[in-house]
C-alpha cells in the first residue's frame, strides 16, 4: 500500500507542476509579451494570460482534491477513477487555450 500512496503523491505533484507551469505561461503572456511588443494590441495577451492563470489555479485545486479522494479510496482498499467529465473539461480548456495562443501568435 505504501507504493500506491507514493504513486498517488507523485501524481498530485504532477497536477501541481502543471498548474504552476500554466501560471508561469499566464504571467509571460499577460505581462511580459505586451511589454516586449509595444506595437501589439495588449488586451488579447492579457486575456490569454488570465486564462492560463485560471487554468493553472484549477489544475492545482483539482489535483489537490483528486489526491485526497484517491488517498481515501486507497485507505478503504479501493480505487477512485477520474470522472470523465472533469478530465474532458480540463482537456478541452487546455486545447482552447492552446488554439487561442496560436491565433495570438499568428495575428498578434
């Protein structure tokens, strides 16, 4: 059971790393890119930065909640599968942010 708990902990840390990376991208897009490119319209980058920051916060919060649920399930000798709706929502959100970033790069 110890190995299972450690694997769950590593998974939770992966959620946090992903969230922190999204936060860093948000700062880069929302604050740094507009400063570097003074001729570009600022609001699309600020909006994208905010989107990535919110995505990062969601990943950290979701990963923490998921880690607790999985740990509780392991304690009871079971398993707690990821609800497809949550995985789908996070995946779609990430794809939308990626596509909007592509648009900003092409036309920004």
